[in-house]
C-alpha cells in the first residue's frame, strides 16, 4: 500500500514530466469511473462512441462514404442499438 502511494505521488508525476504524458489524468478518471453504476458507464461509452464516429465522419473520407451509405453519425444514439441494426 505504501509503495502505491509513493508511485502515485512522486514517481508518476516525475515520469509524466519527463515523458510529456497525461497518464495521471487517465488514472484518476479510471479510478473514479470504476465505481459508477452500469447505466452511467453505458452513457459515458455512448458519448465517447458518438464523438469518435463524428470525428471519423468529419475527417476520414472512407468513413464519410461508409456512414453516408448506412447511417449518418448524427443518428447514432447508442452502441448497442447501432450494432443490432448494422452488424
């Protein structure tokens, strides 16, 4: 237990500064979300899916053509319904 506290408070921040990463930001988010109820986790997943699909649609011609033929990203409400309909 003591070693993990040392890692979190001393070594991780030093490593982040040296490597220029944002590892601690993601660690904090994971530690927070691991206790969320399933509904809240699903909503976060759906938000991330919508953002990813919107980004792909806006920036990658292949995905723009693919999604235009199937379903524009704006209509994707959640992961499960999209998979049931299109996979």
